C-alpha cells in the first residue's frame, strides 16, 4: 500500500497534460485577440472595394 501511494505521489503525467492544456489555451486567447484587431481593418477594406466596384458600374 505504501509503494502504491508513493508511486501515485511521484506520477507527474497529469500535471504535464494540464500544463500543455494551459499553454494551448493562452495561445488560443492570443490568436483570438489578434484576429479581433484584424477584423475591423478587413471589414473597412472590403467596404472600400465594394464601394469602388459599385461606382465603377
């Protein structure tokens, strides 16, 4: 029983998985924040192109 408990305490595989999950979540939040900034610029560009095409006809 004592060896089973000591093996359980020394096992760090779950902690590693949690760390990788947290890193992936932080990267995802960063990507979402960056895309929110690009979104407004992209909408402005497409609106300008749409206006230019509409007035060309």
